[in-house]
C-alpha cells in the first residue's frame, strides 16, 4: 500500500486525485487530507477515505470538522506544516492554489518526502531553491541509507514531457515542445480583445479548471508560467522550450531528441491521467477512463503563438531571464491582475500592462531565500493593487 497525503483535497485536482484513488483503492491509502474552507466536502472525504490526519486552513472552521476515532485535526497554516513534517507517507500530493503551496511543498521535501506537484507556482516562485533543497536532502538520505526523494509533475504538459523524457537521456534532448490550447481567444486581434467580458474569458474550450488558471489560459500567462516550471523541473534552458499552439489539446507536450525524433504523449484532456501516472509511477495501471481514438479525432493542428496579441508569454521569458525574485513578481502581479479583471476593475488587455508595470518597478534579488521570495510576493501584490490603469507602461517586451 502506497501512503498518500493530499494537500488541497477539496479542489479540482484534489477531488480528481481521490477519483483515481477510488478506482485503485487496493493500492493506495490516503493518510492525510487538507482543505481551505469546504468543510462539507472534507467531512464526506473523511468518512469515505478514513485518513489519520486532517488539516483545515481556516482556524475558525476547526470545530466543524467531524472528528472520527483516532483522527488528528490540525488547523491553521503552522499546524498543517507541523503535520506535514511528522507524517509517515510515501508521497505528498500538493494541489493547493497558488503561492499557498510553496511552504507545504518545501516542508514535505525537507522532511524527506517525495512530492507530486500540481501547484505550478511552487517551481515558478522557488524552482532553484527547491532543486538545491532536493540535492542536499538526497545527499543526507544517501548517507543514512534511506530512499531518495523526488519531485514529480502533475501539470498535464509537464507530465507529458516527463513521460516523453523516459525514452532518452537528458543529454540527448534537443528541444522541449510545450503545447498550448490557445484558450478561448485564439486567433483574435488586439482590437477584438479590448472589450471581452469575464464570462467569455472564463469559457475555456477544452479544460474545466479554476477561475485564475482559466483566465491565465486566455492571456497565455498559464503557458508562460509553465515555461518557467518546465525549465526548473527538467533543468533545461528557456531557449530549449518551444511553445506550440495546439487547439485540440490532444498532444499534451513532447520532447525532440538529438536524432530529430519527436516523442510525445497523446490523450484526452483529462487530469486523472497525469494524476494516475504520478501515483502509480514507475508503473502504469489499468483504468476505465475513456479511450482516445485518433481516427475519431481526425485532425490535429499546430501553430506558432501570437506573442504580439498575447504579451504574457514574452513577459514570462523576460522574468525567467531576469531570474531571482522576478518570476515571483510576475506570478503575484498576474494573480492580482486576474482578480481585478474578474471583479471588472481592469480590462482584459490591462492584465499584461499591470504585470509589466509591476515588473519594471522591481529590484531583483538573486538566489533568494524562502523569506526573500515571500517578501517579493507580498511586495508585488501590494504594488499591483495600487496599479493605476491610466498609467501606461514603457516596459520592453522581449520576444
Ligand atoms: Mn497545464
């Protein structure tokens, strides 16, 4: 039995992870679940999966969690971090929204647990720090003759890259092909994007996801964050990552090797597939998910992204080039910009403008500590809220 801790069990990835566990219940035991506020669903999950540990972020909700026999309840971030530290499990699934995933992921790794990562912000904010941490921890574990830890991706594109990478060696990789659906506004001009509504932006053609990631898919920031995530997960330079528009979301990403061969992973846009892979890795298990018929799909199309109309993608490359705390600032400014757009306080086209303005005001801290990252995160959030939409940026967009 593989013991799993699931952080963020009531969210979209969390519930789908439990779907996978339900189908493979003879192989996995859920030892811990945590949630933010959705106690009703959390209580149902406790009844069904019988974890030993339960965390609830909002302390005021602690009394509403139904305590079963032997169940330990932790409330608030500090107590949950303490729980992660002492847990005995084989894998910690981090499926928390946004920057909130950072400290739990770092705590899991420092306490010697492998992590399956659904929260892309962790590698965007602290990729270098996390990689160093894993190296140091594994050195310790080797000396103690204990199994080494690793970090596995859940994000569908990164799972596809990870699966494709298994058919060659790291030094044989020529290029990573990161596919992108293009979102609901694919093919639109800047003029047409001036007055798009929130409802329209929330209408993603292929994936049902949370609000922020859906808007990020419409601006292409999601892909920008994924480029940053990929450079850190797979230790490749940004120049080796090519973003390709693929509206059908059937090829989830691919790797081109030095002999010119492209190896990719195809499948329905269904997050349960990459979730199952991360849980059963290095094996593949049977499941009852519907099968993709290439003949039924008929045709797949690919195109270059329009960086003029969707500048968020270039902003991500700029942040990556600046390094240090800049990707943190990019992410935080984007999170605020998206929330302001959802509240109809700024327009769709102002999202990249706000982010570029905040980035241009930031003094980068190189090789940041966790504290410096969190400080840059708060700084960027504050700065973003004071964004004045009449102010136009002269920040240079690099392509
Ligand atoms: Mn993705």
